[in-house]
C-alpha cells in the first residue's frame, strides 16, 4: 500500500527501513525524518504523516522489548497522586 504519494513510499519500505534501523542500532530513536533519509526520499506536502507514523509505530511494537512496552499506560502510586496535597 502506498503511504506517501509524494515520494512514492509503500508500507513495506517503511517497515523494512524501521527494521533495518533497529537491527543496526537497537537504541536508536526512529523518526519519520530518519526513515525518509534511509529511503533516500524527501517529504513534500506532509499529508501522509499520521499514516506514516502509525505504520512506524506498528512496526516498532514488534521490536520493542516486552518489559519496555506500555510504559505510558502504567499507573503507579506516584503518578496517580502527583505529589499534590
Ligand atoms: S503524501 Fe507524503 S509528503 Fe505528500
């Protein structure tokens, strides 16, 4: 499926680029800009960003270690009360 019609990027290319980045450096922060650069293309209108990022996140979920997943949704005593009286 074409994700970015301006640059002609497919979801397979995005998934392959994210997997390649994670394989070459597991600690790297993958951003849409890095994916565009890895594919040798440039964004134009930006209309694809939400779908582009959703595809990246979907691919990243499969490569993030299980103990690091869903950290934002985890509630702790401190985050519930936020230290306020
Ligand atoms: S559709 Fe991706 S930059 Fe225009």
